[in-house]
C-alpha cells in the first residue's frame, strides 16, 4: 500500500455539483407524440433486424415525456444539486430546422427547467445526445458539411429559447462514440459502416459544429445570459500491457490520442488534431495508396475558430484498458488499425454487467490527472460515470454501491492529492433506461424502472440511498 492509498480527507470541495444524467431518447418515449419528428434512433429501432437486443425500441422507454413529475421526485429524493438531461432535437424542430418549431416541445422542456429551478436544482443541458433528426440524416447527417450550420442554427435556437434559465450547455455528447460506433462500425444509429474514412469526416464536422455553436453563444448570448458551453468527451484510461515495453507505452499514447485527444486536442489545445493521430493516419494512408491522408485537415481559419471553445471539461468515464502495440500495416483502413494498438480487458477486473465495462476506479484518478496535465488544468465535470447490472437486477445492489464508493474515493485522491480542479460528478444514470443497442437488458439506473408495468414505476436501488447520504454530507 502506498502512502496515497487512503484519501487525506473524505470531504468534497465546497459547492461540488452532485448530479445524475439522462438522455432524451433513452428515457422520454413519446417518440411521435405532439408533433415530434423522427430521429435516427426511431428509424434504427423501427427497422428491426436484430441490431437492437430483442428488437426493442425507445418508443415508450421510461415514459418521461408524460411522467416528468416522477423523474423530478427521484431527483428530489436524491437531493441532487444538478441534473443533466438532453433535448430531443426533433421534438423541438421536427425536421431539424427552424422552418417549423414545435411549441409543445418547447413547453415540455420549459416545464422541466422551471421545475428544476423552482427546486434549487441546476440544469445541465445537452443539445445532442445521439438522436439526430432523421430529416438531417437524410441529407447526409454528420457526413455532410452542411450539418455544421444546421446544428449551429439549432444551438442558436436553444440558447435563445432556454438560455435565460440554462447556464450550463453541452453541445455534443461523445462525438467519438457517434463517429466510431454510428458511422464506422454501424453498431448504433445511423448504422453506417464506412471504416477508416467516413469516421474522420464525421468527427471533423462535429468539431466544427461544436466550435461554431460555442462562438454563437459567446457572440450573441454570453453577455446577457452568463452561461458556459462545453462538449462531453468519453475516454477510457489506458495502461501499457507490459509496463516495461516502450512499444506498449507508445501504443498507450496513440490510444489516448485517438480516443480523447481526437476532440480534446483541437478544442483545448490548438484547434488541430493531436500530432500523433495526424502522423499515424497520414503514413498509413500513404502506404495504402491514398493521395491524401484519410484524416481531413482544418484550414488555418478553422483552427483559430476551434481553439479554446470549451468553458469547462466534461468527461464521461467508464473503464480502463491495457494497451499493447499491434502492427496493423496489412489490415484494411479502420480507426482501430490506424492506432496500431490492441486494447485488452484485464480478466482480473470485475465486469458486473455490460461486457465492455470492467470496473477500474483508479483508472479515473489517472485519467483526471492526465487531463489536468495535458489540457491546461481545466475545470472538470465528470458528466457520466456508472455501472450496469444485467436485467433482472436486485434492488439491493450493495456490490454496485461498493464500485461507486471506490470510484468516489479515487476522485477524492484526485482532488486532494493531485489537485485536479474537479467541480462535479454525475452518475449515469438517474433511471434504468434504453441502453442503445443493448435495449433494456442493461440497467444503469439509480432508480429501478419496472418496464413490464404500464405505469413504469421508479424504485430506488440501495445505491440511490447511499448516494443521497454522500450528497447530503458532501462527504464519503
Ligand atoms: C455513454 C452514453 C450514455 C450511456 C452510457 C452507458 O456512452 O453517453 O448514453 O448509454 O454510455 O453505456
């Protein structure tokens, strides 16, 4: 045991933001209610074909579109200081543009925001959490440069409509996941498989869209509304498979550059991709006979526009990998092959639910320190962290709370020992919900939702009761 094994203090910083997160498609249901337009997730699920577990859909989900009061009760029961949710773009703008505005969508989100504020809870609002309007996707979605401006216009509309009350905005949730799983592997909506090429164009457009929206806020709204805008980035932590191998250590650097650096480097450092990512893709592209690098380039003007476009750092952390050098020179182009790295799950790490989520609390501490050191010591919010249980899940989830406890303890070391500027922690998720292509088979909630019962009752897991204690004492 090293001297840092026990946190020097169990206290969290004063004013720490205690939250839980959700996203529109995963909880709302009401997929075509009151004039909502379809999103790529409606299409993806309705097409069936076994891409989602048991061909389940988010048509009803937790019913939050009509049962917001029940969600509010859960939020109040926990004593959250913050609640992170996302707006359904196509509920507000059914075809994705301001050509037609759905007043009922505005009324729904106004109610949520007003109720939160009336109860002293601060809303953190994500503009886009995977559910692109189908009408925008039909015109190319993130593959089209035009979507940059369409997104910017949507963002402007949201700032204008809700910005007098919302002070924390997240433009895009996990662009890395959207690009790699939505447009390269086709595992999630829109289910496109365009390995090694499309994936980077999609990322490119999302970075530009985010940066434009940030400028729109700062130019037109900041002075009056005094809010902040950021982007939520997901990342694993990575350790060398063989700590003494220089090749594995370099593979770790590449893995982090391709996962977190892809978006964090342009936004927080210099408006451009990490040098490691650029050189890898460029040399691979050359070997493969491409005229240019498969990674698009930003113009000087774009780099200037992108650099510095986040007012705080939002991290979604779930797991850690051991990374091994792997020579992929003879494989077809793909984002994985571009990394020359194999990411391995240590079999000794517990996997309580979903197979990719190995529990590694200390990985979060190391990742926080890495962010502090690499991205200019930003204010950090952990906008997602959590653990799944496989359905059916026991209400007494003591083991899962133990994982939360260990994670919070690592966070305290990050704050007190590593001096990470951590401002808040949001559990994924408030409720059991539609876990993308895993459907309802994985339960991430602090509250159990009985999806068999038409009233969709919410019941706290033991973790919710324990989390409530931590929040009320601001202390572990
Ligand atoms: C994130 C995503 C969430 C949630 C979570 C658990 O990637 O933002 O919507 O599904 O993973 O898998």
